[in-house]
């Protein structure tokens, strides 16, 4: 039967991409690391890792085993901590994906506080506006904005939010303020490539609208910059542009025109994942990022 130390060694081989690298991190001999891996594979009756002198790749069985064992080990450490059998240190790597505007405006300004509180916890950020499958990419946490599909992910709301149409005064001065949804056909938009079509309320009717664009931008922060520069009307989260709205750098266009504008910010993790201490301390940190809204 394999031990906890054997499982920790298996995880180290994957994370450090090789037996020799894992041996250095664990301060063991490569022969000991190889022996521990062989013990697990022998007990399971499956090859977990395909390896040669230059490369390492998880087998399908190894992929499944790795995804489950990492969380189980973390839960074991947490249980040991709760009964006083393990130190209070929160360590390791937490993989997190989130949109650029959430990171730049709400996380980065407070990140120093988090680093000081948890100096042995490494955050691996995947900052993108694109959809990231957190199971396939092995993300521990995803921060998402908007209505959630029935995806099977475990979700906790961080803050309420809604989307709105907005533009810079310079754009309004040049093209005029649209007074109706129909007039939007004559206006330009700056938007994400996948945001060019959206639904608007026209009286009692809902119409699908195709944005007229000179260019699209695949980064939400840069899209805001384009709107501020007067390049077009934008659809933005209210909390993302609150300061610009309060300062008059952006003005709202056709309030209540968007259909289903509610877009809360969510803290998500995979259905099968465990609520480890790494995840929970980051969740508590993310709540503080929005506390003043």
C-alpha cells in the first residue's frame, strides 16, 4: 500500500516536471522518488506517467488520479491543521483565472496585503476575458461576471453588479446622444469581439442588436480606454467604470435599454473540488476587494 509521502511525491513529480526536479525539491534521491512512484503504480495496476529521459506525460489514468489526489491531500492537511497536528502556514500554488478589469481595479491594489499575510502561498493568475474551462485547465478558482449557466460549478456571489451602455462626452459631442434604441443604428461601438450582438428593450419588444464597429478589442481594460478616448459606445460593468461615471469621463447612454443587465461577480470552483484552506483564504480576500462598493 502507498503512503501519504508517496502521494506527495507523485504530486511533486507532476508539478516540477520530472523525477530529478522533484527529488531536488523534496531533498530526496532520484532513486527514492522513482521507487515511490513505482509503488503507487504497482498498487493501482496502472501506469500513471509516461516518461523517458527528456519528457513526462500523464496517462489518462494518471490525469484522473492527479486531479483527485491533489485536492484530497490538501483536505487532509486542513484536517490536521484543525486538530492542531499541522502548522497554520498556508502554502503551495493556487491557480486563478479572472477578467483583466477585475484584476487591475480590484485585486492588484490589495494584492500586497494578501502577500504579506500568506507569504508562502503562490498565486498563478490567468488574466483573460476569454472563457476558461477551469476543469480542463486545472484552475482552482475562477472569478466570472454575469449570469451563470447551469455549468455544475460551485458558485458564491462576491458583489452585485449590472451592465450599462456608456460613452465619453467627446463622443457625444461629435455624434450626439442617442435618444432611442433605433438611433443606435447610426452610432459606433467599441466592444469585445464576442460582444457585437446583444439584446435591447424597445418598448414592450426585445430586439437583437448588431453593433456597428470600426474595431473590436479582446481586452476589457483596453476597451474601456477606447471608450474613454471617444471611439464609441461601450457595454461595461457599472462597478468597472464607477469612477469614470462619477467623474464625468463617461456618461450613461439610454438607461434601462439593455435586457437582463444584472451581472454579479462570482467566485467559482469545480463541482468535485474540495474547499481547501488555500481556496478559502483567497475567497475571504476577494470579498474584501469589493467591500467598499
